[in-house]
């Protein structure tokens, strides 16, 4: 059993906490959050913890958690600008480390995290949940199997309202979150890399409708793989009441797939001379899948090949290349 310390119990931290109940390989036994005293008294939160309340250790400072000897691994759900210091501290303390996406805001920070993991000989994994999302994995399996022929075209999108509430402060500051291009758009850019590898070059368009402090809130990226495949991804954070939706359309030689998270069923597969198919995708959700995968890799002491931290670093590099393309108004070599 992997003893896990959860660092940061905001929105995504609570998402992770709920999923550990479905991960038999791991258990949250410690929590670090600057609001630890108040959170500890929250009965609803206590009900989500598997370990008896008296056995869970609470810390105001993650530095105290990572040096406590109470855990084997940490799950970092802090704001993006804090990923590097928390991950490096955990790795230097000899702890396996799962960190929320995006990996960091700069390649310098990403590389520091990679170096710390290598020096410590511990598992470092970035929680790019789309790599574990059943519908996206269905597409990946179909493309890699060749059963429906070659992938010809892939268009991806995600959109929703700008963050509000408690997370709006840091999330609305590009210096801390990176803005929509880092926090939202990177999901699809990372998936394109996961599915197809790095493109040869890219061209992006986008803007900062709310000003530079909030960062890019709309973006369209076109990825050139040096052949005839059409690959693009677009994202929007908007100030109107738009429900969140993630979508993709993928054309293969022998099939067409349409995914829309706002519809049920969400995935439809079209094949020649067959009725549309809605594949049954049983099993846990993506967050459970990624947490279980991390725990299994950490317990085995094996690198997380399905979510390699260097590829997460490269997804940050792709976003930086898109920003350069927008600023230059032209193609950027990758």
C-alpha cells in the first residue's frame, strides 16, 4: 500500500481525494494545506478520507509533510507556479511524486523537476488525465491498432467559463496559472503529442481579450507532422454562461469518430455500411485510472511510460512555441 500525502486541497485536490477511495494500491494518510485547521474540522471532507480521522496527519506547510516520514509519495494539487518548489522538495526527500498538469510554467522549472527525479531515483509523473480518459484512449487504441486505417484528420476543442470563486484569484493571473493556453488548451496539445508524437512545426493564432494579466484566453493551434494529416486544437475561456465541453472529431481511412462531453452517449463511431456505434467504455474514470497507474508504478519503482514526465515537459514546450507563433504571426519549428 502506497502511503500518500495530498498537497493542496482546492478544487482539483478534492477531485483527487475522492478517487483514492477507488485505488486499492494507495491511501491518503496526510494532507498539507495552508487552511489545514479549518479543513480538518470539515465533516464532509473527513468522510472522503479512507484512513481513520485520528490517523490522518495534517500540515499547514508542505515542507513539514515531505520531511515527516509519514508518506511514501505525494500528490501535488497546488497552483501551477508552485509545482516546481513542491515537487523538488518532495523528490529530494525521497518521495514518489504525482503533480497536476501543466508540469510548470517554464522549461527551466520542468527541467529542474526532471533533474530532481533522476537524482532521487523516484517516480515523477504529471497528471495529464486525458491520456487516461476512456474515450480518448479508445481513439488512441484504434489509431495504434491500424484496424480502421490511417488517421487523416483530428480536430480537438475545449471551452468553458473563466474560473470563478476561490480559484479565480491565482487562476486569473497568467503569471501564476499560465492562463487558458496552459490550463485548458494544454490538455489537447498534450494528447496530440501522446497520440502522434512531436510535430515538425506549428502555427497558432489567439489573443488576450481580458488583457495581458489574464493571458491567452482563446487559441487555435495547427500542428504540422510533415505529411497530409490535419491536426488542430482550439480552446476558449469565456465570460458568458457557456457550459464546459470537450470535443474531438477524428477521421480515419475506415472510420469517423465524434466525441462531445456535453452529450450522452458522448462518443459515436461511424463505419462504412454500419449503424453508428456507441462503444461501451466500462471502468473507473480518468482520475482513478491515472492515480492507480501512478501508484502501481511507484510501488514497482518503474518509470511512468504512459505519462512520461519528459513528454509533459515537451507539452509545455509546445505551448511556448504556440505563444511564440502568435507573437510572430508565423510558423515555428518544433
